[in-house]
């Protein structure tokens, strides 16, 4: 056997050995062993990243979160809410006993039964919804009407800014002889 053949054979044997005995080591290093190692090293994935990589929890910043609106109630002003309400005024009156327009009158809306204004023809979805409006549901409805109530006939894209929503709630609060307190932020 010349030295070239010997080298080749030696390589072949070594490779085979590596394959047989090396595999569990490779698995240990790159697979299961990895997590153990990370844990020991005290490395922790941020929760959002960890859960996103497992495809479970929803992405952190998407959709409506009432607590972000409620956090701004301390500085919310009915006057500023009146200004953002301009977007709603083409369809809604706010005075007591005011006429229904394209949408129902909104006097005393906080705590009012949903879909309850006499003489207004609500969508089937709103008529069937039931329950009473509170600040959380009013804000969520204004944020994206069609997401909160599928089938609503309120043709309004939505008010997306938390600050606008907080001011809007302060304004809706003021439309009453007996204003309901805004909930405290968590
Ligand atoms: C293009 C017209 C239009 C605009 C703009 C509009 N709305 Fe409406 N709104 C409606 C209609 C129509 C309904 C009835 C919805 C249904 O029956 O599904 C409604 C229903 C409502 C209700 C439920 C009332 C009840 O009696 O249960 C609230 C609260 C409301 N709107 C608030 C607002 C606010 C706040 C804005 C502005 C951010 C706004 N709307 C903008 C047309 C409009």
C-alpha cells in the first residue's frame, strides 16, 4: 500500500468514525444541548421575541389597547375632544333630544343602552349587540368601528390616535347632566 492509498483509507475511516461518534455530539451542541447551555449562561430571550419565534402570542403592538387610552385620561380635555368630534359631527348630533342624522343622537351616550335611540334604524348587528356603552367600548368602537362590530353601518374608518380617543372620551363624558367618571388608569 503506497502512502497515498494509506492516507485516503485513513481519512475514510476517520470520517466514518466522526460520523458515528460525532453525531450525538453535534446534536448535543447544536440542538438540545443549546438551550441548556443558554439557560446556564443566564441568557434570556425577551418575551416578545421568544413567543413570536414560537408563533404563539400576537405581535406586541397591534390593534386597540384601552389601557393606553386610559393612561391619558389625566390630561384629557373635553374641549380638545370637541375638536376631534368634528369628524363625527357630519352624522351625529349631541344635544339633548337632538335629531338623528345619518347616525343616532349621542346625548348621554356613556352608560346608554346600545342601539336604543327611538326612531333610528340601526344595523342588525348593532340592534343585536345589546349591553351598555362604557368608555372602553366607546373608545374601541371609535378606534375601528368595523373591527369592534362586524356589520355596523357606521361608515367611519376610525380614530387611531390614543390622545384623540382620550380627549373624545372626555367630550362624550361632558354630554350629560350626570357625567360618569372616567376610569382611573391601571
Ligand atoms: C358617516 C357617518 C358617521 C360618522 C362620521 C360617525 N358615525 Fe357613529 N354612527 C353612524 C351610524 C350609521 C351609526 C349606527 C350604526 C349601526 O347601527 O350599526 C352610528 C352609531 C354610533 C354609536 C352607537 C350609538 C348607539 O345609539 O348605540 C356611537 C357611540 C357612535 N356612532 C359614535 C361615533 C363617533 C365617536 C364618531 C366619530 C369618531 C362617529 N360615530 C362617526 C354614522 C357615523
